């Protein structure tokens, strides 16, 4: 099954940062105070376009694991709708 071209944004900076820090999808799921699944994190990392609401959930979970706060533009190359 092929993905729709405008739904694929390519590998995201989130993926690069997670690999650099040796973080797993489970780390974000566990750190999230909201509902966040492994499948959602995986889709977001590998460029399947997700909603702004999901991007914000991922950003919140990511920031809870970091000493410095990140913004959406540092994790994603596009803005969800």
C-alpha cells in the first residue's frame, strides 16, 4: 500500500534527536501525561503527517524528558492541521 504523497513529510528532526539521545518510542509514551501511543510516535518520527494536536502532545512529552524546552519547529518540518 502506497502512502498519499502529501501525507508524507520525510524523516523528521524528532527522529534524529531521538536516535542521537538513544530514546525509544516507549520513552515518549511513558513520559506523556496525555494519551500517546507507540504507533502515533512512530508515524510522527518517520514523516507521516500528523495533526497539530498530536504534534503538541509529542512536544510536551519530549520536553518533559529534556532540560531545555524545545518548540514544534525543532521537532517537525511542517505544521499539522
